[in-house]
C-alpha cells in the first residue's frame, strides 16, 4: 500500500482520475467509485488480498458475499452462467441497477473471498459512465459493496465515503451525488423460481413484466438482504473442523496461524493462513486454504485465531464451517 495521504479525492472530470484509480487497483488498493445507485468500494475481484482489504475497511462482522461488477455481459459470462431467465433480465436491464445472483463458473478468476465461498456470485453491469470507464480501463471485474462502514448509512457522495472509511481508501473518484441513491435490486434464482432478494433501483413490476411471472420474495424486510448464513449452499468443507487446536493429532490436517503448534509432524497437510499473524493476509487465504485441505484428512485442526479486527469474521466463518451439517 502507498503511504500517500488518504484518501486522495479526484474529480471525475480530471484526466488523472481513471489512470490513478487503475494504478491503485493494480497495486491491490481500494478505490471508491461512483455508480448510478450508490458509491462502491472497489477492489480487484481476482485478488483475495485486495478483497480482504474491503472487509477490513468496512469493519464487517462477517464475510458477506460482495457484488462483482463487470463492464459487459461478456465479462459476466466469464465468471457466471446466465440461465434463460437471467439472459432476459440482462438484456432488459443491463447496464443498470440490477444485480443477478447466478451460478459461479469454477474456471472464473473471482477470489473465493469475494463470494464468501459460495457457489453463486452476485453480478452487475453498472450504467454510470465513471464506473464503466474504470471497469474498461482496469480490464477485469471489480468487487464492490456500498462504500460505507458496515451498519452505517449507505454512502451516496464522496464526502460520505471520506468521513466513513476515507483512511482505508487510496482514491475516491468524486462525481457528485449518486443519481439513484439506493442500492441495486437483487434477483436470485431458486431453481427456476426468480426471487427478489433486495428491493432497489429497478422496480419489481418492471422485472415481473420482462419475466412474465411474479417474483418470489425471500427477505421480509426489503432493506435486509439475505444473510449469507441463511444460505443452504454456503461453502463448508467435507472434513470436520477442530477449532482452537493447541496441537495436531495423528491423521489430522492443519490450518495454522502464526507459529506451527506441537505435533505438526502428525499433519497430513498444512496450510498456514499467515506465518506473521497478519489477519488481512489470513482472511485473504481462508477460503482457498479450506478448499485445499479438504480431502486431505477427515479432520482439520485449526490453530486459535485472535478475535479482533478481521479475526472476528474469520472465526465466524470457521465456526459455521465447523457446525454439524444437517
Ligand atoms: O447498488 C449496489 O448494489 C451497490 C453498488 C456499489 O453496486 N453495491 C451494494 O453492495 O449494495 P453490498 O455489498 O452493500 O450489498 C450486496 C448484497 C449483500 O447484502 C449480500 O448479502 C448480497 O448482496 N449478496 C451478494 N452475493 C450474494 C449471493 N451469492 N447470494 C445471495 N446474496 C448475495
Ligand atoms: Mg451495503
């Protein structure tokens, strides 16, 4: 990360805005970008480390899956499978304030952390010219939640972003107030049944008119999108997890944090989330680590991880992964 004074606020009309933002994103830093709905806190969606920076900046209590933004429908196809219904919605509403939750393509380059380990990905092609210019110049998908501190009011101006999370952001591109001011509408598909997961910028009747059917509604409160913990498909390894393990038992795999524990020679496989005990690095490595240890043992011993900062989110995910399966 650069040591320059943060955040650097650049007017969208400046010729420096897009090149500076692209350089920051390539360095793994965060850029706040205007979209037609709200300001987004963008990071390279392919970099787990950059995405971990989003969670650190927002102070999220858990790893909520993020919306991944693409410049075009072709860019969406690289990371997700568009069902027939999704194709119709994409045709009608993209670019624009609609997010679709779609099956993720395993060969896509999205970091597991961006989708919180889910087999689905929430994607959107934004209409805002600055967001589009940034996506085009960057040349890849950007993960971007709303650019506010978790639990705070959504940021619809550059000043909101600066006061909420400014110190964590390399660059804020200022294009004045976001035109729509509420987040995108989120539609998911439960099999063939299209479901409204969050009310937002595209109204429900317009979506139902295109689909020729009513949307099922999942969230009782339109402001409260599906908690990822409620999703049955939430990624959990096949192996059992033994949390807060002080040592490794014979036949166990080891998910370490910091110094390796006693009994490490017993381990059938080892992944260290962060030898230097850096929680941002550990968050970035978490989902890939669980994936790579799965199948190497029936039980994965997990070293204790401190509960501060991103550690809270890491421990939350580990507890979910360790919980008995139904
Ligand atoms: O307008 C918007 O959508 C803005 C701009 C920046 O694009 N973004 C935004 O992102 O509101 P965020 O992270 O604040 O909200 C995304 C919501 C989360 O609450 C998450 O639970 C849900 O989308 N979500 C993301 N991926 C999901 C998935 N695979 N399945 C179900 N819900 C998902
Ligand atoms: Mg939000």
